[in-house]
C-alpha cells in the first residue's frame, strides 16, 4: 500500500495459444503428505510478464493448471474434471526457482528493465498459503481483475491519443506546404475532424462501461468491457496514425512520442486478450439477450 514494491502477472506462455487459458501448460503439482500436510511444486515457462524485471517487483501472480497426478491425490484426480483446474499462486521473486530469462522487445523497442520478460519457473516449492482463494478458482480471480484492468488500459489509451492529437493540432498550425499552413488544406482538416470524433467516441464508450461497472458490477458489464477492449484501441490508433501522417518523417522517429504511442496501441489489441476473443464474447452476450427478448414475446 505504500507503493514501495510491485507485482507481475504471469499468464501468457510461449508454447501455447494463451488466449484460451485451458491451453496453459504451467503445472502446479499437488502432494498430500502422510501427516496430511499439503505441498505444491510449480513448473513452467511464461512470457510477456510485464514489470517482472523491474527492481521493485517482489512478487509474481502465476496462473497455472492443477496437476493431481501424484498417487497421494488419486481421489481428487477422479473427482475433478479438466475444466476448472486453473489456479493462481503468489510466488516471491526472490525464490531461487524463478528466473527472468530475457527482456522482450515490442516492435523492436527494448523496454528493459521495466518492460516485459520471459520467466522460467523450475521446481518451486509452495504450500497452501501461496494459493489465492483456492484450487481451481483462477478464472474467477482473473476475471475480477481483468474487467477494471481493461478500463485502465482504455483510459490510458485515450489520454495517450489525446496528447498525440494536441501535438497534431500544433503541428498543423506551425508547418506550411504549398504556401499554406497544413490546417488550411482540406485533407488535413478532415483528419482533424475524424480524430476528434474518434477520441470522443472512445471517451464516451469507456465512461459508459465504467458507469455500468459501478452500477451492476464487472460481471454485469461484460458486454461493455468487451466492447471497449476492441473499440478503444482501434479508435485511438486511428488518431495517432493520423498524427504520424501529418508529422511526416518526424512522426516515425523517436524525436516525438507518436511512433512509440502507435506501437503501444497496436500491442493493446493483443494484450489482455486479442480482439477476436472479445468480439466472440460480445456476440454471445448479444445473442443471449436477443434470445431472451424473443422468448418473452411468446
């Protein structure tokens, strides 16, 4: 609470399509000792672990799959189905079994040491105190975190795009081509109008989603959460892309924040679940509501 330490969330894995959490291969093997004591051993590999290499990062929240293959868990193996095995454990970064293998680059940009990392988890001994909420409750925990988290993603995206929009406006009033300031050219004015519209649409959609979360909770606002996660990165990316175009060569350089902003917003269409997954979620929810309306008319 004092802000002295940070955490990292380890979910995505390099060897499987992690947008479907059922594919995860990181295993939490359970052992029941003769005295009834329970212990776990964690093994796996993660990447895109944001902030894992930050010196202030002291704990990792690891999404893993329960493994009841040890003979001491034979009864649980028979009783539990494969679905619902996802569990989240908390692991201290100081544990000798956790290792940051390398810093990852995003479109060639190196964010080390504060960016994303590949992390190996080798024979990490844990006990019941490391398991958050309980075995098999990983989806529940992740969803409670991801809803508000996606609001934050969108808020930051809007703020970033708004700053790029301001720079774009200033540029159009400072640079001239063919005897006119850039803002005096029709195509440039069109880009300004489109950008302002995209920004406002992104703001209002995010505000509506935040209001729904306040009123009916994250679970009830799943449709709008999926909506903003798809729409806001797209709207804000268009704004920044137009700013890059107006800046010309300077827009793709590191002299201005535009290129980095564009990379970040493009990455956001993959982070916290790719667009396609959120569109499927939204479509299912809309169809469910439509079905209920149709049934009520019968």
